[in-house]
C-alpha cells in the first residue's frame, strides 16, 4: 500500500531529504510539497506556496504530513492538519511549553507524532544510556552534541531528550550546567551540557559517564540526514489511519 504524504519546508535541509527519500521508496508518494520559498521542483515534485497548505490538504487528502520547519510554523502546519483531518509527523525541535500545548490541542482531532530524532540508532543510544546511568550510580555525567552551523536551537532537541532520560533514572542529578567558564569545578548533582555548531555535521551525540578509574562513553553519529528522513517516513506510514492522539517514535520502533 502506498502512503501519500505532504511535506512542509520542502526547500529546507530536511524537507528536501524527505522528498528525495520518498522518491526512492515505492511505499511512498509525495502528494503535496510546500515551502515559504516556492517554485521549481525537487525529485520531480512541484514545490507550492506554504500559504496554500490548507487548500492543498483539502484537495489532495494525503495520508500524513511530515514537518521539519520551525516551532512557530510547525504549530501552524499541524493546526492545518487538524482542520483537514490529516495525521502529522513533526520532527521540529525548540518548542516552548505553549507551542507544545498547541500540538496537544491539535492531537484531539488528528494523530500527532512528535520526535526530537527519527534515528533508530538514537533510540538504541537512549536505551543504553538509561541502563548505564542505573548501572553506574554516582558517576559524573556530561552530554555533548554537535550539529551543523545553521542549527538554531541549542542544546538540540535530541540532547534534551537524552537529559530527560538521564534525570528520570538519576534523582541525584538536579541541575544542568551549560558549558563552563572561569573558576568552575564540578558541583554535586550537576550534569554538564555542551552544544557545538560546526560545518555540515548532520548530528552527533555523546554521553560521558566518569567515576573513579572508570570512564564510559556512548556516542551516536549520523552519517547524513537521510537516516532521519527514513525514520520520519516510517513514522508517517505507521501513523496513517490511527486514532487522534499523541504518539511517540518509540511506538513505531516497537
């Protein structure tokens, strides 16, 4: 069965990857592609004006929408999905609490799946990190992420998700320290957080656990953005036809 998708932010890094990945996979068809900078085509798909998305969703009735744009525009796109009855897969990060509440409101009408990362490798890293912090109580923990020089939110949404995982398992970690400068010895109960921006790095996340004469490093590196696009497409196929509500990428993997 072919899953017909709509793609927002089509001319952006991830939007383009999703369209190209869908074009190489017989399971998918890109029914709608929109951008704030319309015109031309990507992998044979015409890019339309994002302002016309509500009408395009009504006309083409895709099975799901995939959104990698920005927090404000994502909320608008998901609201359009709620109006049109189209499931929404959201890979955007950097939302405020108010914006997350808006996504939850839309989920009352359509299924909404939001994930900070669509890599299966990151899912495995998260499981390993949760097990490691339990197995190594009292160890110092540092989280470092590296992304391309155009990424806006820091730390990345994936790093924040990993931090949530760590703190859920270690109730002694009460404070996030973002970088260090000057006289800054480690304080009890802190977890260090570091964000690097350089070149065209698709995504790298490292968790370091250090104790007496023991250091464990868990790292995931994405070789390209295609891995995120593939995961988002899997999520779109899984989400299509489901009941309204909030969903998570771990449900797709399970």
